[in-house]
């Protein structure tokens, strides 16, 4: 077994796992990636092969292989259970946001970690992004900005309006060839009901309607809610995920905000890149 101090195993092989794998690999040789597991064994195997790591059957198998740090990358409903199980097995845990679906579960994770002398932490995007670190750097930036940095809806060229944002999430539809149309309609009605949307908001998401946006609070929640009233849907093009993985839009905004390119130059360059990616063979 490896003698590395930190040996990472990942539970959940969805889209976000790829970024965790890449981040851990950058920490080599100080940190070792043991592998990944997923309820969908075929997905775990396929992604492990693609990402250059090993697929394991489950959390127990990861720990048996030497993992002592577990990244919890499952859907939010399973975060608390997987985190507790990993802590009980003596592993530190890094949990994708949100840490849990309610306050009591989050506190239970913290209490168990403290009892076991382990670290339990939640992953928040961009906290260590180079741009954020530079902005807070005592020499290059202004550390006083830390308490006031947050999210906001980008203003439009039209006074008093915001620029349309890409509306993420899943497209819900009923295949025309289905033989279970009535059951599908019932499921969609239940999933998009006011009660269920209130639950969606509770775990940190935007509801699938505008009438319940008032339930969203905090930062960046309120700004996301405001921006969601004026949006574009994420394109259903088969290569759109590659556009997101290439950080085309993020790079465009960085070039604008750092004055490396004008808005027009950055937008035209991003448009050309997106067109190239979308039209590439897949």
C-alpha cells in the first residue's frame, strides 16, 4: 500500500468528478488518486478508463485500496449518508456543495468529524480561483474586498435590465414514442409542483418557476434568482458540454475584465471557439 499522506477516493462518477480527478492529479506526487466508484458500475469503469484511474465497486472497496480521503460527488440527497459512512471508516471528507440537505445533517457531519479527529469540509467553486486570489492578494489586489465579494447579475446594455444568463439544469420532456405517457405526465406534474420546488430551493437551487423566486435568499442566491427571469436555455447541442469544459465563456469574461481584449474582440473570439467546438466530430 502507498505511503502517501493523502490517498483520495471519489464516490460518484458524474460530470463534476472529472474536475476533481484533474485537481488531485495536479497535486501528485504528494497526493495519490486511488480511484472512483459509482452506483452505475459501467459509468465508473468508462470514466476511470477515460481519466486514467481505477474503478472500484463501492466506498468499502476504495477504503480497502488505501483511500483515506473521500470526495463525496453524489447527488445532494446522498451527501450526508456517504460523508458519515466515510468518516466512520476513518476517512477525511471533501463534500461537493451543498454539504447536506438540512442543517441537522450538516451539524451531524461536523460533530462526527470532530469526534473522530478528522476533517470534513465542503467544496465551494472559485474560492481558490487565480483571479479571486489575485484580487485578494495584499500586493496585487485588496484583501479588504474579501468581505464584500459576491455574485451579481451582469448588467445589460439596456438601462435597468440584466444581461440574459444561461439557465442550467435538465431539460424535462416526454418522448413521443413512449408507451407510458400518462405516468410520465404525472411524474412531471409532481416534480414541478410548488411543494417540490420549495424543496429544490431548500437545498440551494433555483425553482422551475418564477412565482417561487421569492423563497430564494442569500448570496449568490438572490442574484441568481434575479438573473433567472431573463435567460437563455443551455443549448441542447451534443457538444455543448465540451464548450463548458473548455471554459470558453469564463475565459471571455476574464479577457474583458483584465482589459486584455475589448468586449467585441473577446466576444468574437469566444464565438469562433464555440462554433469550432460545436461543429467538431464527437
